[in-house]
């Protein structure tokens, strides 16, 4: 690749930004020597798709198998698969090949979400929850596999083209990583599952008007290009407080001691360091409230839609409990992510006391950490280094009354929606 003077200047700027992202290491399906990023020209979408299928699908299958095993269910009990990715587009979608790789031969309802970007993890959870409510109304069991898969690092080659040819400052090359993550959502009807890790109590979705040009992931002949305006951190943090208030109002019967943002633990999608620090200021919370978000961001980077489930998983480990604010692990967790639109997804989770303080689960190849977090970490002032391109819910009682889709039914059904 021939380098212009403009490339040298813009690349120096990108490298300078890279040193101050707060990311120590990033997970990738390959190294900087991977053939797809070392060709004379940037790989086409077709070439990127081949790598997504060959290297990404096995990660999604592995994550799904772990989720199903931890849920304590047989694969034949899966009723739905809700999936998302913003780093591939094909028909059939990648969820078809995940189901095939898992050995699912029975008919399942599948939904593949598109266009939701970094908000995709919580968007799949919201979609799954509404499907679970539908099955609850029909008194049918729902065991919904939610799968997210992102392979972003293969697009670094096209980002270099933009830095050179257009002399653009492409900070996406400094942030994004690869990951697959999965969970199982149960509505509590039918055969018992393992004890849930979280109970899903409520959720909220909003689109900020006239912000579609501020955050996006646009299709390009050589992949997808990140759209990220300087307004994003301000727009994202400004909507946090009103969204949180509305979420609280929609969740009935929270204990009296859970009313303010600092009363909760937070599973925030780490879109960037300014998103996390901005949330602290606006919501009056500390870095320790978002300890799992910082940990995943520092050690893996931003894996778009797949990050939020990874954050939720990390939050349940013993070493995360050890650095809880005031030494107290909160029973309730607020999940939050931002995506194109600009969209904000938010949810309320309740921890299952019986599954708290677990040993950190064995990590997959897609989430291989290079460092461990100790109690002496100063979350507020992370010193960054250069990055390297990874129920039984109770079975519902069968009532004699007729089914009416009203608030009473919804609250009753929500009480049985559980995350394994």
C-alpha cells in the first residue's frame, strides 16, 4: 500500500487517539498478520462475509452452547432464536447457520435484527421478552436463545484506505473488537430450568429525533464505515436521566431503597470512554457502579452488539463483587446501550441471590482476557496503553380466570421472565 503525506499525518493522529481510548487490549478473530487485512486492496464485502462465516459462526455456536448448558435445558426446548449483527448481511442470516451448527432440527421461530448496531444486544433481549410475553398469554413455554455476533477487526484495512485516500480520522479502528455472546430467556412455563442469573423486570426503547446522521454504520463496497459525530457523547448522556426515570416508573414494587441511579449497579454498553465518564457525571454514579463495563472495555474494547451480554456476564463474578461501590453489591442492575438512530435501550434486571458471586466463568476464545482486575484498580483514572488488534423460574400456576392482556397480566408474566 502506497502511503501519501496525508496518510502519514492522519495516521499519526489516529495513533495518538489510540493511545488515549482507555483500551489496553482488544479481542480479534486473528492477528495483524491475518491475510484478509494484508492484501494490496481492502477486502470486499464478499471476502469479509467469508471470514465472518468461517471464523465468526463457530464463536456464536460456542457462546450459544455455553448459554444453553448453563440454563440447564435440552436443545430441543429452544422455542425461538433472536439474533443480531451489524458486521455481516446475508440471506439466510447467520442465525440459520448457528441453529444448524447447534444441531437444532425441530422448528424454531427465528428473528434476525438489522440496523440496531451497538444497541443490538438489548434490542434482542427486548424482542425476546415480548415474544416470551406472547407465549405466556397462550400458556406456552418459551426458551429463547438470544445470540449476538460481531467481527469488526477485519475492516481495519478499509479504514486505512479512508485514512489515506480521504485523510479522515477514523476512530473506529481504535475501538472495535470481535465477540460472540448469548443468553437464554425463559418465561417460567413448562419444565424447570437451572436457577436464573437475572430476572428481567422491565425495558424501555427510545429514538432521539433528528439524530440518524450522528451515529451509524454505513454500507460500503469494502465493508461498513462507522459514522460517529462529536455530538454523540452529549446526546447519549442527556437522554440517560429521563430514560432512567421512565424505566423506574414502569417497574412496579421496587424496594424503597432503590430510587436513585446510585442505588443500582449499571451494565452500560462501553461505546467509548466519554460515554462512561459522561454517564457518571449525569447520573451521579461512580466508575465502580459500572465496573464490569470498564473491565470489558479495557480488556476487550467495543464489540458492538455483543458487548452488553459480556458486561452482564462479567458483573456476576466474584472479583467484580469485590470492587462494588461501598463494598455493597446491588440487587438490581440497570442495563443500557446506545445505537444508530440514535436509539437508547434500557432494562431493569434483578440478580438471583443464589447465583451471586460466582467464580469467573471460563472464557471462550472470543473473550480471552489479557489481564485480571484487582481491588486496587483505580477505575476513574485508567492509564491506557496502546491497543492490540475477544428458571427454575417458578412454573406459572394455571389459573382458572380467562386471559386478559392488561397490566395485571403483563406484570404477572414479567415476574416469570428470567435470564439463564
